[in-house]
């Protein structure tokens, strides 16, 4: 039986897109300007080892909204929209029709559910937000979109595909990050007298790199042009978060609203072809790797939870995952009819009622790349970035968080043990139906 309505906090999850560990001020990177995110961090539990279950957009979102490793239901890769609407691959690409998502669970205990932003879990009609539990939807279905232009048909240029308000194609005027903020604020205003769940999936700061000059002008202290443009896109997102927090205060519901802020994957490390050397747009904060691989830079992200009256602010230094968000909420709300979760309820750990790590082991797999973390030890294979080795690499993250020293030759038995742990997990999982299977390199 669900908790009575008075005990049901509002829930907002803000899912940024391609925002690296070094793209927020509260992590110590003061070239970017993120005052509202930093303010939120001061009121939150900040996860210093916060992970996502995938290093690219769509499978990370599938993990977030199910609390399961997305490989369990064949969603290990980004969705395909090739040849849509004629391609059968595209039609089947995305979240399975029978997969239960967060909004469906929350609706079962009385929540009004809304989503604004990037979906990327399938374009077929049966896989769209309104068909998967959201009462209200405003956003786009595919993986990337122009910040200034959309059309009413799914033509050859996917960046201009329609936005949808619920199931109706629409166009928009203005800058898309600001438009998404406006729609999110509108949903809060219209839903503030009842428990609501709002999933705000900004496409900022994903390419294309587009932003109004007014944001660039506010960042005169950044001399590198590419970093300045990227930071301006971050600033527009930060302004949006500030507006949402302001409207919560205006309606007197801030203290009854859980706010989660997290990025879908790590830094894209974008660097323009013309510009100052080392003028990277995004920052991993010194972590190795970036979006698309299983080094820390691809999977460790900004991640915080504000839960007034439940959690004290401060840093939490043990590994957690985006997979943990839904099971934490479901357990608190006493939702009994839940699917299997790979994520765990974080509340007992964050409140000091349980000791140890929430996860004994964490796994990642994408195409050829994979990783497994047990305690402080991590074994990973990445086609991109590996040097002078034909076997998986072994790192001790407590001593070497930047993954500079491969210890596989020094600790071969441990490397083999971790490889066996990964293989046991991986062997029965299906490959993505719209992608070729992995060709994993093994530790020999």
C-alpha cells in the first residue's frame, strides 16, 4: 500500500546531456559558471563517485528510467533511426513495449507525471513518452536536435525533426534550452497542488554547439573560444535550473520536492578543428577517457540529490549509479508491484543506517568496450585509448583515480578474477537488436 498523499514528495530529475565531471563549478572547476547548480549542491548529497550505467545517451536513459542494467532488455547501444519510418530496424529500436518505466510506477501511487526534453528511447508510436507513462510530454524523440529550428515532418535531417507536445508534432520559436525551461516551469505551476514527477532531459550541452551571444558575453573571463561557447551552453542550462528552483520557492513546495541533478554520460571532449590548441569544450576534470568508453571520464558524472528533511548535505564518497535513483524512490514510496532492480535503495547508506558500499560490483558494456568494478579495483577494455596492451587494463581507483597505471601484469590473478566476474554477468545478456554483438577482448 502506498504512503498517503501528504507523505509523497514531488520529484524532479534533471538529466543533462554530455556534461563532463569538470563542467560544474561545485566540483572545483571555476572557469565554467554554474551558480544555481552550485547552490543546489550545497543543499544536496554530492556523489563524488557517481556513475551512469552507459557512456552514451540512450542506454544511460534506459538505465535511469528502469533501475535495471539496460543490457537485460537488449538496450546496450544508442537507438537506430536509420531510414525511419520505413526501416524495420528503426521501428523496433528503443525501449521494449512491455518494459516498465519510472513514470508508470509513480502513476500507480498517484503521481502526475511530466517530461520535457530529449527522449531517445524510440521513435515508434508505442515507445513514445505518453505511451510509456507520462501524462505530459514536450520535446524531441531522437538523439540530437537543433537549438533553433524544427520541422513538422521526420525528414532526412534528423536535427530538424519535430518537437512533440504530447503526441502532436509542433515547431518552436527561440532557443531550445530556454523553451524547455519554460515548459518545465509551466508543468510545475500547473501541478504544484498534487504530487508530481517531472523528468527534465535537457539536450544541453550536446552538439550542435549553438548558443545566443548573450550567454557568451557573460563569460568574458574564459579566453579559449571553444570552452567559452560550451560554458555558455552550460550557463543557459544553469539559468533554467535556477528558474525551476525559484518557482518551487514561489509556490512553497521547495521543502517537499526531491531534486536530482545528473548527466547522462561523461564529457564529449569536443575540440573544434580551428582554434587554440587544447581548447577543449567539455572537461572530464582530469579523468581519463570521455563519452563512449568505459574509462572514468566516460561514465563518472556530476550527480547530486537534494532531499529536504531526509538527507543532510555533504559529500558521499562511495560508488553509486543512476540505476539507484528509481529503486530508492520506489522503496520510499512503498511501491510493492515493482520489477526487478539492479540499482539499490540508497537511503539506508546515505542516512548511516547501513555501512559498506551500496554496490559490491558495478558493470558496463557497450559494443567492444566493457568494465567491471569491484571495490576499488576496475578492469576495463576500451578500443579507444589503450596503448601497448592487447589485454584488459586493471586500475586501483583509490590510488589512481585518473587510471594512469595499468596493474594487470602486476596482479594477473586479480585481473583474471575480475574478467571471470564480468564474463559470468555478460554471458547470458542479449545483444542489442539493432546493433552488432560485442567482440570483447579478454584478459588472458
